[in-house]
């Protein structure tokens, strides 16, 4: 990944896979849970994003099985995906710390 901030859907997808492998529908539900209901991924958007993350080497297919005559893929983070997510989490945390610091400083009287 580049040095620029990760887009929220990518962050949510990688976070959904951080603790265990999941199939598409479970990933979509987990994204909704993580986002507090703000983000609901449509099927086409979800699978397009998963395909992109596969191509970028951030996730991989963990398992495939046939369920009700349909192929179900379970996805997991790759080592690169895990490192990328950890770096983004550190970046977000650092930004949040700085915002909190500045908000606190703004509420204090200036000293001369």
C-alpha cells in the first residue's frame, strides 16, 4: 500500500478479517457491526473489493466449499495484509492522539 490514508471500506474489510477467516456474507455483517451500522456493503461492492484486495496480496482464499450448489470462499489476511492493517491502525491512533492533544491545548488559557 502507499503512504496515503487507507479508504474506510478497505480498513473495515481488513479489520473484519483480522481475527478470523470469514466468507463474504460474514464479512459484510462484520463490516456493518464494526462501523456501528454506518457502512452496509452491497454484494457487488463487497466482491469487487475482495477481488482487489486479493490482487493486491492483502488477503487470500483460506478455503473453498460448495454450499447449496454454490462455491463459498473463505478469506483471510495475508502477512502483508496484517502488516498493512497494523500500520494503518498506528497511523489512525497517532492522528487521534494529536487531535486529542490539540483539543486539550485549545481549552487551556495561553501563557505569556
